[in-house]
């Protein structure tokens, strides 16, 4: 597709959304190994920091006698010295499921260290977990009203006690307070009331100041300054809105060979682009935009840009794109596009190259916040298993989950929802802690002949309708399958 030389207008508006590594999907799902043991790990980070993270580990092959977990920083000196681990509890009636709860004390890039012992020896694994305080927890109105009533009772009781002591303490037993004693009681009660009022006012001031400090501690996603030239070149500059000093915009590391993965979807989810802007200066990217068509009446698209910091924190920058003219550049490199050619189904998607992709599902319905293995099989048009799959950016496949209202966005790999860049940082930290060389990443060991089946561990965050885009590479061509699912 040739680039157009003119552009009527393009408007891009940054939409900061609380997300972290994804949008509306904070839980971490990882398919990993700890020595000889295959582990499926779910970590639910705390909503507020400090807070408790819930950890669940499923061992499909069993054989684990003891599993210990510990939280520690993903990078820095703390990554080499784990605290005393907690022993995970085996779930009743499920010998291959272990659960634990871990305190996460500060915001930033953390990891959950897993130490496994069993019939096949010992092993260890690291799961990166971004701890991003999402909001200040609000007190319920009922509890607030109850506390106000209790405060009034305590304050009134204290004032009454002080006044009674001042009035009656020096009187003989059974004596009636005279005018002087009553005046002494009123003076003491007034002084006590002033002191109590001062304490309440100062306490409220302190509480308000602490709340304000924590509001600055609450995670604020990166924003983007964006513009488009007349020749259709998107310029995207990352901005830090003033979150804590753990984050910069010039410390990004490649994930699957790219500093940024940019996903563009139409409101009807009938168009999908997976692009990779090039870094021009630290924090500033440029992308030759393909032809954008098929949007809704208002002409807007949603954009989600994934980046990973050197600390291991991954973020998604969300924005909207509203093109006012038809532009288009040819797709290059790892960039890809998909458009709706026929109605999307829940089990089979016809690929542009003539084959098809099948969603291999069990008979049970999809449930929210439940680890699910999303399995897809690539076939020829006649149903024969595809034998020509290749690595796409170092992985057998990529998947993107988008809720119909675009309130949820998640970028998945066969290893799970954690970016490979963060996984590799954790692997290096684990190797350093054990005093051994870091092993090469698993996705670098696949042979040229890949199996036709790809599985992505994930848990949908809420009920609703979702569309799943699954991307594979066949004979140098990127193929995209689309599936509609309902989470009940």
C-alpha cells in the first residue's frame, strides 16, 4: 500500500488508565519450570501497597512434596537475598495445587521466588510481579458513620470524666459539690473539650496529609504526546505524569526485539494492527501508519502501547486515534494487520493464507479470575495439522485479549501474561542468587518445526464479551485468527 501525500487531520488524545502491564487485567499468569517441575502460577497483586498478594501454583505433573514462596525485588541487591520463605499450603482435595499469601511492602518491580522440592529433586523459579498501588482504599459510609459516633462518645466521655474528677475529687464522701467545686469542674471540662478538639483537628490534618502523600504514591500510567505528519508518520513521546521516582522514560529494554509494541483496534473490533514504532530519541517513537479504515461513525480507534523498563516494570500506554483522512504505508518487518472478512466465531477462524485456526476448548464455561489454558490449533483448509509454523518475534505465537468495551486489554505469550523481558530479568536474578550462569530463554530453543498447537495461560478479569486475536507466523507470513468468547 502506497503512502498518501496528504492528510486532512489526525487527533490523538492520551487516555491514562490504571493498568500497569495491561489495561484492566492486573493478575499475573505464568507457565514456567522450576527444575524438573512444570508450574502454572497465578499471582494476584494487592490493590493497595502495602498489601497482600495471593499466590496459587498448579503442578500438572504432580510430584511436589514442598513448595516455598518469598517476595523480593526483581532487580538490585535485594534480588539476591531472599527473606525467609513461607511454606505454601496444599489445597484440600487437590494434591497438585498450592496457595500462599505474601506481603508486598513497596511499589515497584518485585518477583515471587518459588522453591520446589519433590520426588524429582529440587528446583526454583522466579515470577515477575509489578506492585502498583491502584488507588486509595475508601472507607464505607456505614463504617465512617459508626466511627464518628464512637469518636463523639469517647470525646464526650473523656470531657465528662475530667470535669467530674476536677469537681468531686477533693470532696468528702457523700458531700454535695458547692458553687466553687462546680466552677472548678466547668473550667476543667472546658479545658478538656478544647484539648480533645485540638487532638481531633490535628488528627484530621495528619490523616489528610497522609492521604495526600499516598495519592501521589498511587500508580499513574505513562502518558503520550502524539502528532502525525502530513505523510502519515506518527510521533509518540512518552511522558511521566509525576509518579514515584522508580520510573523513567529513557530506560526501556527490548521485549521480543522491540522497545514498543503498539496495538490499534477499531471500536467494533473489526480491524486490528500490531505495529512496532522505532525509537528516535529516548522516550520518543515514530511509526509509519498503515491505512486505517473500518472505524465507527466517529472515526476513532483505540491504541495500546506496551513497553518494559530496565527495572522489569511493564506498562501499557492507552490512547485514542481519530484520523481525518485516508493514509497508508506498507507494513514492514514484524508489523501485521487483520480485518474482518466474515463473521467471527467462537471456535474456528479462517486465516488469510487459506488455512484455519481452531480454538480447542473444554466443555466448561469461561469464568472470571480463573486460570484458563487458551489453546489454539493451526490447520490447513482440509483439517490437516499445519507443519509450517515459525517463530514470530522469538515466540510460537502471540495473543491479544480485548473486552468489547475496550476496558480490558492484555498481551499474552505461551509463557503467560508477564513480558519476556521481565521474565529474563527474573531468570538472571535467580541465576545470580544461585551462583550459576543464567540459562538461555526457553523461547530461543525451539526448532524450526513448531507444533501446530499453541497454549496461552490467562484468567479473564471480569464477566463480559471478549475478542481474542491470536497471531502466528507461517512461511514468513503473519497470520491472525479472531475469536469471540463470553465470560460468565
